[in-house]
């Protein structure tokens, strides 16, 4: 799996974070968050997108991937 770069921007954006598959880079927009925990959740969200791009993971469309990220993020509460 290719290395992932996580980069931060202080400004607010319509996205809280975004993952660029073509460059294996996440951008986290700090101004779009209210708490540190919120920022950690967004970092985890974008890192999961990167993990789901691994060659040995079945390909998903965007909706399937967002749903799986959502389930993983809530898994600790549901268990
Ligand atoms: Zn996402």
C-alpha cells in the first residue's frame, strides 16, 4: 500500500476533509471543526478511504465506501 500523507489547512471549507486517491493525500480543514475529537474523527474517516483503496480490498462505489466508513466510525459505540 502506498504511503499516505495527511495535510492540514487552517481555513474553513465546505468539506471537513477530503482524500485524493491519485496522490494518496488527505486534506483536513481545521476551521470546519468545533472540537479536537471532531478533527480526530475526520482524520480517521479520510484514512479509512485510503485503506479501502488497497489492491486486495474489493472495489466499492462512493456510496458504499461512505456507508462502510460510517459503520466503522460507529462500531465502538455499537459493540
Ligand atoms: Zn468520505
